């Protein structure tokens, strides 16, 4: 997997620079999302690996899959990826592009793990508090883990905020064992 990300990074950086210069980051985001969805489709993935399918055929397949929204830059990217046998890297290209776009926009990903299901109002209120704490706009994903017993654990980048009962119990156990 790391090899694919290494291959995808220069393409993602080039598309990001182009999108930023032209002010088309949202359009590129949408296009790359569509291309990545095509690339991971089971039948398309098999065609990408098939030795009898030419780069031109694959490029045309991808161009037709994204429809009339393609422009010259998109056509060039598809052609370049097809001719270099890199179409399988599209999901990683899209993911890296989104990461760069969020960084440009000052948006960070936050993973909230809660002991109990949270409604939309609770998530929004917690997200506002977290945005103030982390000084960034957050894109929040919420999961439920009953083993936390109560409270939440939040991961933003490399920072972890553990306000769960399980976390407090673990900290007490460590303190008592020291």
C-alpha cells in the first residue's frame, strides 16, 4: 500500500497545484472522487490489470465514465495515468488530494469515538468545542465503542483527547501500579 501512495503523491501534488492556481479545487475534488470510484470498481480493476487492454482503451473508458465534465486537464491526467500504468493509483491520488485540500482550507479530520450513539445536535456542539480547542475547522466522523463505558475519545491528527471512563480507569490503574 505504501508503494501506491508513493506513486500517487506526485500526481496528487501536481493536480493540487493546478487546481489551486486555477481556483478549481472543488471541481478537481469531484472529478478525482469519480475517477477513484471507477478505479476501485471490481470489473474496472480487473481491466486495468488485463494485459490485452491497451492504455488508450482504458483512458477512453475512464473519460467516458466521468462524462461531459471532463476538461483538457482531466483528459491529460487520465491519458498520463493510463500510459504510465497508474490508473490503479487513482484512489490514493484522490485521498492525497483531499488531504492537501483540507490542509489548504484549514480543515482537519477528527475521529470521535463515543460510548453511546450521539445525535446530530450533540455532535455539532462537541465539534464546535473541539474546533475552539484545536483552532481549526474539523471534519468529524463519529463511531460508537461501548467498551469506553462512558464519555468520548477524540483523535485529531496526532493528538488524542481521552475523556472516556475507560481512559480514566486506565490512568488510575497506571497511577496505582507505579
